[in-house]
C-alpha cells in the first residue's frame, strides 16, 4: 500500500508524550533556522509562529511505509501526497498552501520540514499522470498510483463512505525545506 497522507488517521505523537514534544521542538528550532525562516525575527521580533512547531505526522499507515516514503521525500523524488477529502472536516482542516509540517519517521522521530505549495481537489478518476509521478511511489505511473491508492482507500475508507472513481482526492504538492534533498 502506498497511501501517504497527513489526515486524521495518520500517525501523530501522543499528546502527553513530553519526550516526543521535546524532540519535535528541538528539531523545529534547528529546521526553521537552517531553512532561513528565523531571519525575520531579528527585525520584528519572534512571534508564536516562529516558536511553536508545526503539526508533526508521518506518511503511510505503518512504520515501514513511513520510512520508505520519508526516504523518497529526502531524496527529492516525492514532492506530493494525496488523501481523501472526506477525511477532513471541522476537527481536521484540509492542508492549505503555505502550511508547514514536521515529517516523522516510522519510529516517530522528526526528520523533515516541508511546506505545502498547492492543494487541488479532484475526483479519483481525474488524478493526472504528472501528479502520480510527483508522488514518487512505485513505478511512478498513473496506473500504479490508481491501483495502490484504490486498494488502500477501499480498506481504510471512513465509515459511511464507499470507494468510487468520483471520490474526491486532495492532491497536495509540497517542498522540502529541511534537510535539503540528497543527491541521487
């Protein structure tokens, strides 16, 4: 399965895990500085957006998949992700351009800082070859993307919903801010 999202069922650290919160805060302090995001604080002062880390989550639905997909992000291969529109609502807003995220590995350790650059909502059947290639999974083809994502969403569909080619998919593109992509 290649579902890679940061929807409500994505792995998030437990709220009461002080050690996890400390690791994410330390990562955020390093990442925002190395990504050049702390410069404005010198001029206007540090605000809450510069001190509080963004949401932290991992790709996929298993530690192994989280590590596999993170490796693709770090290599600069994966620059997009998808999730079902029905997974978002009042409690979990959909991603928006400009939002930052800390990406965790399969063990829950922070490894990357990404920024959402674009979000499009399209029917499953209208996802493009170009978007499938940006997801960077499998052989990069739309055929592979559709087969893997349909299989995942059929088994993990929120209650009360059924898979169909008309199902709305959030196609999110992002950029890796820290660490910079490794040479391939």
